[in-house]
């Protein structure tokens, strides 16, 4: 990896080269050193990305493309997920801090995970991804509540309809609280919290990219071996519930 000094030197060399190319070409854009906007860190061998926040929405989108609900409710997941998936599934997005999203097929509204504005057993398709781990830690202006995540989980289960699907994502590995950022859950903690639902699929985004990107149908042992893995759980409420 180049040092900053070498990146600056490369920028200056490339600037002089481009200035010569511009002089020899038919002008199509104004070009001045007053408009320089140096980007010194992007010339990499590969494109870096946040593994959690690329793979888990990709996992959820694939499930929704399979289940094709008439409407999907998302609680505070990444905005990119809702914005893209709303192209083929109508979505209502709720967040403690509502987002000014303006897209067809997408409604954005305020919502509190500990008091969701839906009747019990009314939501057929629901997601809450990389969100529960923050509830009660104050990071996003919410009230301190040690059991805030459990109360939020209880609300997700309350509003889920019989036969309904829930896509749930949290960090997994050795259980701990990293205040005030997030909690990390043991796989058994998650499964136990949703013991009254059926686990349709568990997928894992492991710490080490060499283990894979998104491991569908991962095991408990794989989850427990992580420090900060990303656990993706597809739960379904029994139709007779």
C-alpha cells in the first residue's frame, strides 16, 4: 500500500500528464487547477466494501424475491435495502429517526421498535436487520434500557402474522456488550429468543473473507467461532399460532 507521500507524488504526476492531454485534445470541459478535488486512496487492486452491509441486504432481497409478499414492513434496516427492494415489493419503512425517502412503492414513517403501530398478528412479511443490537444503548437517542433488545424482539413476534416471515440480522460470536455501539449475540441466544418461531434458514457472514462471503445454511459452530460475524435468520411463525 502506498504511503500518503507517494500517493501525493502520483497525483501530481498524473495531473501534469492529464493537463498535457487536455491541451492536445478538443476542449469539452473547462479544466483549471482551481477545481482540483484530489482523491488519493481509491487506486486499489480490489474494491473494498463493508461485508455486513453488502451481504445481509443481498441475502434478504433474495428471500423476498422468493416469497414475493404483497407488502413488506421493514424496521430500521439499512436504507439501501428498502430503496432497492421497493422496486419489486411495496415497502413500509419505520425508524425511530424517520428518513426523508421519496420513492414509488416506498413509505417512510416514524416508529418505535418497543411499541410498533400494528395490530397483533397482522404483518405477513417483516424485517429488522442490524438494528436490535443497538436498542437501549442510547447510541441513536433512544432511552437506556438493558433489556431493550428483548422488548423489541417481543414486539416483532407480536405483530408477525401466523405463517408470516421475519428476516432478522444481528452480530454473532461470543456474547458481549460493546457500549454504546452494539451487542454481539451467541447463536443460541438468538434461537432461544425466537423459540416459538420456526427457523427456516440461518446464513452467516464470517469475520474472515477466506471462509466465504455469505454462507447460507451455516452451523451453530460456525457462528460461535466468530468475533463479529453477521448472523442472518429467517424465521416463520407457525400458521396455527
